[in-house]
C-alpha cells in the first residue's frame, strides 16, 4: 500500500493516523518533493477520473491564473497540470494492496474498502 500526498496537509495527516490506528503498513510518497510520473497519473485517471483527481477547491488551484484554469478541459490537460503542479492533486491518493485506487480521506469509506479486501 502506498499513500501519496504532502506531509503537512491536514487530510494526509488524518489519513496516515487512521492507517496507523488500523495497523496498516504503508509507504508514504511525498509527491511535492518526489513528483508524480505520467504513468502514475494515467493510472489514477483511468481508475477514478481526472475530475476527481484534480482539486479545484484547493489553494494551489485558486492561485493559478484564469487562463491556466480554463485550459484544463480533459484528461490530458489535467494530467499535464498535475504533473507540473502536484499540489493541485486531491489528497491523499492511495494505491491499496489489492490494486484499487482511492482519492481523498473518508474513514467510513476506507473501512468499507478494507472489508472488501
């Protein structure tokens, strides 16, 4: 299991604490420092959709100029932006041990994911 995010993000902190409370061993990938590959973004978009993965409510999105925001119209343009500005990716992204991908943290949903493993 790999949890992708930014260490100082409150949602990522809650997600990591939840995983620790449930004794789930996971690797952490800081995508702000280590980046995200095009292949990873493509896999995530295929699993959840670019609209789910792109965080249009976050601070980084709001800091982008209007032209950049309006240029995001499909998966390719969203992936290009997310690769160049990983802070616009909704956090956390989790690659679960069974291959499923989830975006965001919701304790109830994560519990249900574990029950289905």
